[in-house]
């Protein structure tokens, strides 16, 4: 599965939050000046080509819907970051978070307890 651009991720957010949508409905979610219908339609068709959305035909219009869950994209993105920046090491990621003080030692201990409890 190919990665998402920022705009594609934003559009997927609408599908995850609202469910199936027509492109004209997506346009309405934006503040003025709104993106042009054709611009958003191009992004949505790109999402379909990448396998993130499917569609149902209603006359000359298509209603699009998510084929991939937000959770699946989150997992894939995290795996990609860990692969690209931490040489596939989850320990490297956690070590980096601790070193940069983005996570405290107490939070790390809590996380370990949660993992241990989940594995029981």
C-alpha cells in the first residue's frame, strides 16, 4: 500500500469520520476558498487507485467509501517510520523517545505494565 500525501490523509479523515461520501460533499467540509471539485475528485480517484477507497455508482455520480481503516493506516505509517528512521528497531524508537525526554521514565514503566497485563 502506497503512502498518503497530507491532502490524501486529510480526505481519508473525512471518510473515516463521516462514512461514504460524494466528492461534492467533501468540498463542503472546506472553508472558503474551497478547493475546486475537480481538484478533490482527482485526489479521491488517486486514493482509489492506491486502494484506500472504493466507489458505488449512482447514475453519473460516484459515492466513495474507505476500504482501509484509520487503524491500519496508523500501523503501516508507524512501521514505515520505524523501518526508515530506526532500522526496524522498536527498541530504537522507544530509546529515542526516552533520550529526547518525549516520554518520562514513569510513563515508560506504565507502558511496560500495560504490555505485561495485555499479554496475560
